[in-house]
């Protein structure tokens, strides 16, 4: 029997001591974290009849293109090691158990299971019990969802991520623990199975390479995070300061309150953000951030996820105002027909920068569980010229929730500013009138 081909990530997991409660795996892109974790779980499930391992991602749909494919690859590698999959026909996948595509569950012959779940609604996690939990791309998972998972995990919890955020509950709540937590960092250089093309794609960000500088691909932040697997802070960030908060302000106490919506589908997520102007500050909370959402319900397949269903699940009243991207009038019209109080935003010359400036004119607060919103605020930046300097134009990336917030801000914050100016003008008029009346009264005496 051939030996199982693995990397330092697999060795780290296999060498964990018995007292390990949490394994935290930080690393660059293509450092083999996910495949190695899959290999480890296959070994565990092969040897533990009836055990359940569950892989969690923020959005369950993304499993189809990521972790499930990595799990299949790891099964093939395991089959090759057993001498079953020499011809590459995935015979081990067929012989070792059965895959349920609907449930996203692989059941081994010995009754153990590998399951793939989403964490979008932490309440739905209450039924998920497992011996091993794996939080894949944990930077995208909020702390409440983690709490629900860990309450129902009897054994090891594994977390992996590219360190794309500089602030996260993993850093403050997990890595600060003195016992039971084991940490490992890896980079693409630890993965001997990468092709030359994959290596070139990663190394094009290296700012120390003059060729990358000339070609305009050098990026210190991307090199730190995706090349070296280190936490970094993006240069040229548009938003540099914001505060986390726990509880969204009550609607009746806010000067302005509502929602912003940015449409997407396959490549870009559809993003909804709750917004409020409270005591002069801007409060934002991510409501959903999902790919492949239809606009309204499909009558022939009502189970397909759509914006209309998501709004209903969130309990969003049809009286509450939603400001959406005016570039998709058909989607707005369909949601209006469904009864929602949705309006197109107003765009014009320099509307992107003017909307961002409007947001930045207020102190900004982001909900602590809005992980995608925080990620966008960290990575949204100005465009950079080949000489390294920045221009006053943002990149068209990491901006879905930010765009949604910008649409609302252009509509509501601009109105609030106009109302404040009008109130200030009226106060000045009343003050001037009062002083005039006083002067008249004095003269008459």
C-alpha cells in the first residue's frame, strides 16, 4: 500500500495532542489547508464508525465550488494510497460510501458522515451536532454562529483562513486562550503539488519584484495575506476608522432608518445592509450577502433562494424603505410588484465619490457580526498607479455591501443634511426675529 501524500498542514493535524480543543490554521492561498483538513477528516472517519464531521461556511452554496471539490480530491488521494484509485476514476469515492447531493452529506460504509453546512442563520445551527467541526474560511463566519457550533461539538474544532482581516473574534477570543488551542501558519511554499502557473499567479503580488512593479501587479497587502499568509492592513484604504457595536439602534430613536440593496447573481453577491442615522452617527449591519439569489419566487421551484424570500425571512416590513441600485430597474419593479417599499437610488456625475464622502462625513459603526461588511471596509481602496501612488477613484471590488450602504446614504443622509441646514436656517431666522423684536421693544420704552 502506498503512503498517503500530504503536506505540513496534514502533519500538524495528525500530531495534535490529546488535549487539543481547537486547531487554528492560518495561511496563504493555495497552502493546501482545505485539502489537508479533508485528508485528516477522512482518516478520522474511516477509523471512527458512526462519527460525524461537519464543515461550515458562511454561505452553504459556496461549498459546491470549494470544499466539496477539495473533499473529492482528498478522497481520490486516499484511494490512491490504498491502491484503489490508481486509474483516477474515483473508485474510492464510489466504494467507500454514498454521496447525498441534496443533503450535502457523504456517508461512509461504517456509518460515519462528512456533512457540509452554512452558518447564515445561527438559529438553524441548533440541530447540528458533530464530533468534529470544521469552520472553513472562518474570517467570513460571525461569533454567534461559532458559539452555536461549538456548543454542539463534542471533539475537535478546526478553523482555517487567509488573514484578510486585521480585527476578528478569532484573534481576540480564540488565539488569546492559554490552553487547548493550537496554531499553525503555512504558505503556498509548503504545498509541493502546485503548478508553475499557480505559483506565478501568487507571486505576481510580490512588491519586491521589479517586474511586478512594472506590470502593475505588485500589491503589499495581497502579498502579505495571500502570499505570505500574514495579517496585513491594506494600503490606500478608503475607510480607515470605524467602531464595532452589538445592538442596532431602535428605529423610533433614529433620525433616519432603512435598508440599502445591491444586486448581484453568479459572480457578485446580492447584498442587503441595514442603515441608520443615530445621534449623528452612521450605523450599518449586514443582513445578507449571497450569490445566485433570484429576485422573486420561482413558481415552478419555490425552494430556490431569492431576494423576496430573504426579505420575508428577515421580517422586513413592506412599509420599510429600501434604496436599491437604479441600474437594475427590472428587479426593482418586480420587488415593488411583490409589495416592497423599494426605490431606485439616484446616480450622477462623481456619485460614487460623493456618496463615499457623505458616508465618511459621519462616524461609522459596523455590527460586530457583519463579517463581510468588515472585510469590505478593510479591503476597499483607491486605485493605484504603477509608481505606487493612489488616485481619487476606488477599485471596483470589495464594494457590494458598501455600495448598498452608499445608495441609502445618498438618499437619506443627503436628505438629513438638507433638513439640518433648513432647521439651522429657520433657527437663525427665529433668533434674528427675536433680537429684532427685543430691539424694537427697547426703543419703544
